[in-house]
């Protein structure tokens, strides 16, 4: 229905920082017009710098919506083993500015994913129609970390109610192995459904690409991802611990141990 914002930047008297601030505001304006969400207010936090330089440009958006029926409350977590997992939206080789580059390679670099506001609006409309039609059991956006992280979050976000997943991302010319798992292409949603054909029909109506990825399984069956002839498999307890215990582990200091990424990923 509407948004508010907080714009966190360095010293706006510096031309490069002023440019960041100006472009962030322009981008939010474009998105708000496309999504028909007025800006009700906001604030700024400027001059965030140290001798090492300014903070990364960090516009923060808070959005409010209205759920008109309690029946439409749809969580991001998978619900029932046996449901089909689907991806709405298109995946591309877009690793620039990604969590993958930062976490695995220590790089903050590259062009960010392309932003197609018309595609974003269409994907949102398709997900909402699926929810209101009762054929979408769960829905989660694909953002930081890419598709593999989004699916993992759908399995583990609620402690005590974890599920598993068995998915196959195939072998697409549009992405590499890393791009398929961790690329952060926009306008994508992971949904689960016991009626995937109905979801595909709704997606087609809105002109949104849709693809069946696999199946929701039980937590005991673990997390399995296949792509490009390779398989990554782990247990749900490991994923859940890594996700829920991340901040306590970091705060524990140098004694905390983090496992490196598997060779070749």
C-alpha cells in the first residue's frame, strides 16, 4: 500500500556520495510509481564515514500492505511434504554485487542484477493471484544469496517445523553452476503448491516464466540440489544451525569456527 524509507549514506558534500543519494532516490521513485506505492515519509542518516571511507550506500525501505482475508496469510516456509516447488521468474548469470562474491571470494564488485519493474509487478501479481486462489501454499522472494539460499530458507526458517527439499536446477545455457545456485536475478519467487498446473496457468496469464524445481520432502530426507550434473546434499540440522546461530557464533569471537565452501563451488 505504501512505503517509508531511511537513506544511509556518507558525506553528501562529496560528489560521488551525492550521486549515490540522488540515484537511490530516483530509483525508489521509479519503483514506487511502477508498484503504485506512495511514500508516506522517511528520514536520512548522512555523514556515515570513518578514516577508511564511507559506508556502502544503504537505502532501507519499509513497506506496509493489507491482507484482506486471514485465509490469505501465506508464510515463506514450505508446508507439506509432497508439494511441488516452483520458481516464478527468470534466472540469469548475475553474480555482480552478490552475497556469493562477498562471502566466498571477499569481493564487492560487478554490475548488480538488472531491474525490470514491469517484470517485478507481473511476478508480484501472479504470486498474489495464486495465493488468493488457494493454490500457493508458501511463497518466498529470491534475494540475498540467490535461489539455493531461498529454497534453504523455505526449509528452515521456523525452528521445530523444518522440512527438506529435493530440487534439480538442470543445465541452462543462461547460467553457470554458480550462477544457477547463487545468482541474484530480480523478480523471482519460490512457491510451493499441491496443484502446480494451476500455478503454471496463473503465471502464464501474467506473462511470468515458471519452472518446476522439485519437491518438498521431510526434514529427515535432507536438502538436495542438483545442477549441471553435480549434486550438493546436506542435512537440515546443519543448515538450520548455520542460519539461526549465525549472530551468536559471530559474537562468540575468534573461537567461532566457520567451515569453508566445498571445493569448486
